C-alpha cells in the first residue's frame, strides 16, 4: 500500500495550494480519506476528511478556506487551500481508513510553508 502526497511548497500569505494524495494497493472506493497536519512541537491534527460517499468535514481553522475532494477513478484525493496563513505551515499527511475494518494507512507527508 502506498499513499504519496505532492503539491506542498513555499507560498506567500494569502496564496493558494492544492495538495494531492495518490493511493495504490487498496480498493480506494471503500476507504474514508483525510488530510492531517503537524507543525513542529504540536500534535498531529485533522484538517479535513471525506467519506467513501463524498461527505466532507473540516477543522474550524480551515473551514471556508479549504476544499477536500476525491477522484475514485484516479485513486487520488485533493486538498485545495486558499487564503493561506503562516499558521497553516506544517507537514501535511494523508490518511486512508477502511470503512468496515478501520485499518488505516498514512502517507509520508508534504511540507507546506506559508511565509513572506
């Protein structure tokens, strides 16, 4: 099983990024997916999640500024982030959890740095 994140980088405050997570080795359609982030010295926190049926939920800190989506045909999940703030700086990780067994997998992470 592999989850590979991409799309991170350095962006100025107010800018936008779209992260991607491409998954292989699992039946993508029966997994709930999530984006998490972890800043130095802080615990990993949920940013957004999307169910196998496409229902979404967001952390209050990113609500209204981010959109999570999935393309089951491409085995890929996305996180579009707008109006980025310095406090969004973190490593961003994708997670896939089987909807029945609850077994889950993590990607290796992609760094997002918001700075002028």
